[in-house]
C-alpha cells in the first residue's frame, strides 16, 4: 500500500516470469512426452511459445501489460454483467425477485466495467489496496495462529 507503483511493477515482473516458466515447461512437455498425440504435443509447444512471448512482452512493456490486463478484466466484467441482465430478462422459471436481482447486479457489473475501462488507474489502485489488505489480514492470522499454537487448516489425514 505504501508504494503502489512499485507493487504494480513487481506483480507484472512476477507475471512475466511465471509466463516464461510456464512456456518453457509447455515446450518441454510437448517435446518430451511421447504418450500424447502429435497434435496435442504441437499445441503444447505453441502454447509454450505464446506464453514465453507474453511473458517477454510483460517484462519489456509493464505499463502496457497492466493496461491490457485491466482492459481484458473490464471486458469480462461487462460480458458477465450483460449475461446477468439477459438471464434476468429471459429466465421465466426464476421468481420475480431473483430476476430483478439478476438484472440489478448485471447493471452494476456493466457500470463497474465502464468505470474500470474509463479509469484504469483507479482499478489498479483498488486491486493493490484489496490485495494488500488481504495479505495483511493473512499475515495477522498467521501470527495469531503461531502465538496460540493452532494450525489455520487441518491436515488431510486429521479430517
């Protein structure tokens, strides 16, 4: 929260590295796994090359990478909102309350997508603030758990 610009660039750095590592693993998978069909292996290699290119692009152009991610997210939110509106209009089997709620939430999502698209800086700032708050509370929970001696989650064999 103290350095949102640096944090954003750090996220993009991690994204770029993750894409490059994923791309390398997909290329290796496509080249070495012999029990897959040739077409599946070729697709794996193509996905690997695209991932490496995307990771390289993110590392070379972090500002453009952030803007691209924001635009994709706003488009997905818009499509989801329009889907909610359409569901509320055509789903005659739903009760009137559910249909109105679906339409209302769809309108809110469409407006949110418009705001994100119009003000991408605000979207980045909110993302960083929410991620920082989540990490802060996660850290506090881990410290409290360590102090009181309880695990945050049970091991599978203890369930």
